[in-house]
C-alpha cells in the first residue's frame, strides 16, 4: 500500500493580485498557522468604505486547527485586520516587541486588549507547534523590528520574506540576518514566498540613512521652524529627524494623533534614542524662537483631516504656517493620493513656506527590495519552489520572470490568487483547489453589511443623484389623492429647475392615468411605468440618469 | 497734463493654479484677444461631472471687443472648451492646419461647424488687428503643428510659449524656431508667459525620436501581434508606429473612436506619411498572420470604456487578446489614472500577453520642457517681465525661482491666479484687480447647472446613501393617516436590516406623537424633529450618516 505523499498547503487569503490585506495560511495536517492579518484601503469606486479586510470564512470553519497569527511587522497592511479577525477567531498573536506594541494600542481602541493573547518574540526565536515550528528572522523595512519567517515543516522549510529591503546601514544597526538566510539556503528551502512590491524597479533601494543626510542638509540651512511630515510608523525616519534636531539644537514637538500614539509606544519600548529635554509639548512651541523648533507631523499623504492638511488650510489649532517655515514631506504619495498631496503642497507654498518634497530632494526611500536585492535573496535562499507574494498580477508575473532569469525552472514558480489552495510536497507544487476568499468592507460599525448592491447604489447616487416621486393612493378605489410630489437631491439645482419638475409631475400624472385606464393596479407595475416615463424624459432633457425612487402610500 | 501710461492687461481665466482649462485674455484699449480655450477633467470629488470649462463671464460682458481666439495647439486642455464658449461668444478662431482640423471635427459633433469662422494660419503668419498683431511661431510638443504666440502691442512684445519642449530631432523635421525667438529677444520682449508643467524635472526632456528607437527594438523581437496604445492626438507617436510597422512588414489597423477620428483628420491634412497598402480595416486583421499586424488603439489611460480596456476585459468585438500578443502602452498615467492603467496591465498579463509600459522601457516621453529647456527659452527670449503659466501653484512658484536663478529680479516675476487683472506697462507689472473667473461644470447637457450644492449632495449620497421617510397627514387634524414608510438606498442591505428599519419607524412614530402633544404643526419643525431623531439613532447603530429626506404628504 502506497503511503500518501506528505504535503503542506499554502492558502493566500489576501495580498495576491493586490497591494495590501496580506494574510497567508500555512497548513500541515492538524496545524494551521496564519502569517499576517492586514487591511487595505478602499479603491476609488468603493464609495463610503473605511477599510477592506480579508474574508476569513476558511479560518472560521477550521478554527480548531488555527494555532496562531504570526506577524512579520507592524504596518497596517499586515496587522490592520486583527481587531476584526480576532473577534471571529481569538487565537494567540505572535510578533516582535514593537509590532505587538502597535497591535496593543490598536486592540485597546477596540476594547480587545484584555481578551487577546499577545506573545512577544524576538529575532531568532522559534515557536514550536505540534508539527511545525516558526522561526523569526531579522530583516530591514520602513518600520523597525521587522522579520521574515521560516516555517519548519516535515516536508522542508517554507521561507516568507515579509516586507523587506536590504539596508547595509540601518538606523538601529541590526542588518538583515544574511548568515541565517544562507544557512537556511544550505539546509534546503522547499518554498519561498517573497515580497514583489518593487520588482519593477531596477537596482537597489537606497539606505534609510541617506534620508538622514538630506535632513541634516536642510536643517543646517533652515532659518526658522522645520516641520517634517512622514508615516507615523516609520520609527527610523522619526529617529533621524530627532537626531538632526539635536545636532542643530532644536526642540521636537509631535503633531497628529497617530504620530503621538506611535511615539508613545516606541519611546516606552525603547525604540527611540532621544535626550531628556528634546521633546516638548506642541502647546509650548511658541516659547522658543523658530530656529529652535522641529515639528514632526502626520499628513504626508495629504489626508484631508490630518495635522499637516489642517496646518496648510489654517485650520490647525496650534500650528500656524508662516513665511520662513520649512516643510519637509518625507514620503512619496501612495498611488491615488497624488492630487491630495499636491493640494497641500500648493497651500503651503501660498503661505510663503518652503516645501521640500520627493520631486525636489531625496527626502524618502522605499521600504521594499528592488530587483538587485531580490536577486540577492533568491540566490541566498535558493528555494526549490517559488511563489511571489505582495503585489498585483503584474508584479507577481515580473517576479516570476526575475526568478526564472536566475535559473529557476518556470514550472517551479507558481503565480497564485487569493483563495487558491497550493499543495507543496518535496518534489511538486500545484494548485489543487480554492477556498472562499474576498473583500469584506468595513463601513462605520458595519463589517460586511455593505456589499455590491449597496456600492452599486452609492455609485449611481454619486453620478446623477436621486429623484423621489411620492403618490398617495386610496386603497379601495385606487384613486390618487395626493401627489405626485417630486423631490430631488444631487441631480439639478432645485430652484432653477422648477419647469423641469413641473413637466415631470405632469408626465407622472399621465402615466398614472394610463395605468388607471388600463386597470393596472399592481404597485410594481405602476412604479415601473412611472420610472420609465421619468427616466426617458430626464435623459432626453439632461442626458443624466438619476436614480428614480417611486413611493406609493396607501390609505 | 500727464498722459496716462500705456498699458496692456493680461487676464488669465484658466490654467493658473491648475493643470488644464487654459485660457488667457490679452487686452489693449479696444482690442481683446483670447489665447487658447481649454477644458479640464473633473477632480475626484466632482462627482458625475463630465468636464470643467472656464467661466467666461468677462468675455461675454466685453464681447464687442473680442477679436478672436488664438490657439497654440490642438490638445483638449487648449481647445476643449471651444464648443461651449463659441455658443456664448461666436468670434473667429485662429490656428494651424492640424489644430483647426481637430477643432472642426469637434465642432461638427456639436453642430457648430457651419456657424463658426475658422481661420487657418501657418507658422510665421502674423494676424493684424487694430492695435495689436499676433504672430505664430513654430514649437515642438506632443502634438504636431504646435505654436507659440508673439503678441506685438504698443508697449512691446508679449510672448506666450504655449505648451512646448525643445526637440532637436522632431519627427516632422521642423524644429522650434530658435532664430525667431532670438530675434524677438533682441528686439525686446516686455513679458513672457511660459509653460510650467515640467519645471520640477531637472535636465532635458528626451526627443520624441527615442520612442521610435524603442518601438523598433520591440517590433524586431515580437513574434506575433503588436498592439500600441497611445494618445490619439500624438500624431508623431502614431507616425513612429507606422514607420516601425512598415520597416518590419506589418499592416496597421486602428481601434477606438477618437483614434479613428484623428487619423482621418491627420491623413486628410497630410500629417501622416504612410504607404498605400499599410492601413487595413480592423475587421480584416485576422486575414493576416499575427506577425504581420500592428493595432494602434486608444485606452493608454485605462479609461474604462476605451478600446484597450475592452480588449483587456474580453469585451472588444474585434480584438481578442491571446498569448503571444505584445502590448505597448506608450504613455504615462496622468495623475489619478494610475490604478486604472494598472488594472488594464494586470488583465493583459493574465491573458498571457507581454505588456511593455513606462516602468519597463522608454515607451513614452513628455511633451513639456524640463528645467534646462526652460532656461534656454528664458535666455533666448530675455523678457523684462515674466509670468509663469500652465501649472499648479507649486509649479508657478518653482518657475519663478528658476527665472530668478537666471538673474531676473524677483519683483519682475508675477505669480497670478485665474481672474487676476495684470497690468503691464513699459516699466511695470502689477495686479490691479480681479474679474469673475472659476469652474463651470458640464454634466450631460447641462452647462453650469450643477454647482456646489448639487456636488455636496452627491458626495453625501456617495458616502452613506439616503434614507427617505414618507408620512401622509390629514390636513385638517394633523393626524398621521399613513406611514411612516422608510426606504433606503446605498445605506445598508435592506433585507438584512429589517430590525433596524422597524426600530427607526418606531422612533419616527414617537417623534410624530411628541410633535402632536406639543402642538408642533409646522412642517419644517416636524421634519427637522424626524431628521434629528433618525440621524442620532442611525449614527449610534452604524456610525454612518446617510442623507435623511423626510417627506410629508397632506390630504
């Protein structure tokens, strides 16, 4: 009797064919582990949606086997879905100190901090489960305390890079653990899953330290206040601002709620190196001359309610932009945010500030590996099979091409999609099925209660507005005894369109009369007649298609 | 008695503080000339708007003095508002042959081609008006037959660059007229208005011809069909595709309505150099093997209804993407379109096609001058005063800095805004007032009937939908005799929210009873009570704020 071949299942539930909501399931017999639990931001057509999280139906069905969620680092696209997912499956969460610090403050907002088991690890730690063990390995990224994961399974090692770059001179001095990667490569890695975000960029990502050099240059030149906007989670960037501030004898104030939160977490956990008197309260900035002040703020993406946007619009209670201020936007606009960022830059310039941004100086570096770094990792880890992750299809495809250019057989690379079940054995990798996967929309308190129909309606409403027609009918006779009344919103200026509305009412009356004559008494038919006559009239008059909502009241 | 100083007024009505809808007024005593008449695309928050055009109230008021509209080139942001503006002020339109060819086909769609006077000019032509004359000067840009304008006025020459780049090897061989620019500079230019689009980019823009080299490389490699997507108006780009196709013995088919229109105009006017049998009908592409075919198509911006998007989505009637196809997207995404373009690239890759785009190869060059080209023009034209145009504030500011770095006194540069009245004399430039200016929204057939209130409602509707509450009340007694009925759209799934709606109705009944008890009989007060009770209930339950529309019917 032949023994069934030993197999590990890899099931991505997010992060493939998209940037964001990373979540990968690794499964061997009775053990399921989850790598990361991220959210993504809504696309432009997901109107009114706050965030998007992965569909975890599969995990809920197999909850008895889920051993824990293993976090590679503390970015939203890797931890942002935790509060929602943990409400459904309360399993232990493993991560490094800073990662869990950020998670904890997030869980507190959702009143979940007491019920969730957070298990703090450090690089080189190995968590042993029944049939697998998970090893945390130091990497570099645009947030401190980032890790890759080596999953030791009975069929071999599965290596997941997490998000990473190669930085030979990282701010905290702890370089990516090349020695361990080489060891794993020597031992034999069966499957690598690697970050594809920057696969289209040739060459190397610059070291985070280059940004510090730019800061020092502008700090040495600035004659008045300096305001630096960056991602709150980029502790190393913040550290470099603080270092430059101390060098040029400036106090540092913090602005923006998420920046304050992260600073508190990072300082409590010892991730920030700062002198005793450097930090001041934002309320006290005016006690110092401009050339002794640096403000670190949120808003590098031009988010309308962020601190920097409020400063630019003169709506910030504590910081008023004046000529002579130097504003450094230390971030690139995420695709989709270009116009917002540009708007903030324009406003700041108009107020007489100097604005330094990516088009003008090296004030940002990416956190993701470019082509040459990816080649280095592939060459060190030497996996037998490869599955590109973290990217749209174009990135995954090009990451495959990169692997093949390094000598990997094309058949050993699998481009998967969310929900695919990938089975890996010692000598094969293949897709064997699919599980439920998808996007769950979070809108206010609702998780999953807004779906495609609601979104379709919002899109319709957003384009041409709505027109409500109300008629009161006597039940017995079917006679119209009040209305039609027509009320519109988002369609035309009501005051300037009285004639149009009068004509519309007349047409509705006509449609109702016709229904009466033809003895049409079903509401659905009456409504659809009214709708049709209005739709074609309004389209002819305006070439617009508002949503038409006929309401019949019966007395 | 002192004679009043001779002055020319320059009044930008569009194109300042923004990219698009370029329109500049130049005025001397009894003569007004208009330079360009462009449209812009709506921002993301201008929901449902088709295009945006400049407010020309000022021109309507002064129609008797308007001598004509002078077009620098045929791009939409310079000619797109013509059909709307000419309906209000039917003045002669001057432009080069290709520019007017494109204008004519646009006017035909609006049934205006018979009523508008189009006056065709060529480079070096001078149009004499009473007190001014307008000289057309050859430039290079991403559309053929582009010009700058020199306005000869009694106080000196005003030079407007139009959109331009410096291309020493343009496809049509006719280089920017440096000799004439130098002559004007020698004669003395009082004021220059110059394109600021690319002022943030150091160095030079590459020649259009470099794209041709890239085309030839990929044409020599492609084993099957080649599909090139680009801007329809980029005749030189299209010419280079045709040249490469003929070199590699491929037939050329055209796809997409605007591409077909422009090709017809350009071929009729002699702007395309093509062999007799190169062009084939798109219906006939399957009569040839793949390696004998090139398709030139619209859709380089990922526009959802464009030909390329339909091919990518398998919705194109005549072109079905198959493995082996090479698709070249010969354009950069315009800010805001990145996600659309990316989506199309992903779909094409999934179909097994090779996709070549800006991240991977030099398949596009800009049409606008970078810093070194701008310096060249400033140095040749040597204007006394300078007003940067075509750009957001950040671009205008940096163009000012560039001029000052070349030695121009800071006070001689004016950063203006749309609607500013700039008075120029032989020895001064200053802002002396403002005229009405702004954005007019075109939505379907409506021009200007959608304003801020309608847009505000559309934004509200787009975020959380609408909830309509209908009540029928007996006029005499004020008793509720039908309802409340509640109907929502774009708020929650109706089926899954029955309890929520029942609770909401109950609250409305309560509010109505309270009104009755307190003898509140005014509709406005009843409505606002109902609204308030629903608003706070729904926000508490869902953290959403749908539009609430109470309707009271009286019988």
